[in-house]
C-alpha cells in the first residue's frame, strides 16, 4: 500500500466516493494520532548540535527526548528539568552545562555555557513519522502496518459518518492493529536475550 492506494481503499471501505476531497484530512488526523501514541524503534533519531549559548533549536521532527548528552572532550548525560525547577535554577551564573529543559522549539541549557566556551550535544529522540502525501507516497509505517493506516483513517471519518454502525468495528480493528505493532516492537527489542531483574538480598 502507498498513499494513493490508501486514499482509494478508504473511499472504498466508506463506500463514499463523494468524500475523496476530505479523505486526505482523515489520513492527516490519523498520523497526528500515531505521533501522539506510537513510540517505536523506527521513530528513534539521532541529531548533534554545537551550543555556544543558552538556547539551541530542536530538530524539525522532534517529538520526545530519550537522551541528551554533552559530547565535547568527554561524554556526560544531561538531566531533564521540569519547567518549574528550571525557573528556580535559571538566572544563575554560566558554567558547565548539567541540565536542560524544552522551551517551545528549542532546548535550553542550564546553566548556560561559559561565554568563551563551546560544546557539542547529542540528542537521541523520538522523531515524527514522515507524513504521507502525493509527493511522499510511502514511509516505514505504511510499509510495516498498512492495516493501522487504513483503520486509523477510517475512524477519523466519524464526524461525516456519525451513527454508522461500522465505526465500532473499525475502532476495534484499529486498537488491535496498534496493539499488534506495539507487541511486535517489544518482542524485537527483547528477543534473543534473557531479561535481568534485580533480586533483593538480605544484609549480612
């Protein structure tokens, strides 16, 4: 399946060829939902940036941080702060960066680096799923889970279909497709190895 065939399939399942103008919107809404709910290996991205001030722009497809670390001279991870704690620590003297907070479309270093120093950071993060369009006919998700795309777009047609009895079926199929993908991700991450758990031991 690709973008063009997805649009055609959604129209066929709805049996509403008169909705072809708005079906792309159903796909966009489904993708917005995917980006809110999915966190898979295929969404993990890596980006680097040089920081010489308090703020550095985030990657355009940024969704959520996994790990942020300084990579200049030696590697050390930065601690994510809540906005409230960042407010308490902000305004102090510059120095060695230890923390960060996400502010809009930027990442803020706390404390900011010294004026005469420059550092590099590595950001491991979840990136937005590449949106489908007439000029971008495919992406990794529609290749691996075309059923998720189809059912996700179908349930976004609810405002047009209202009391259509098929909505419950499509919603159930969407939930199953989503659960299957998440289960497959878990198996792929942990297969082939034995999970190690912490065992409580009495003190001697």
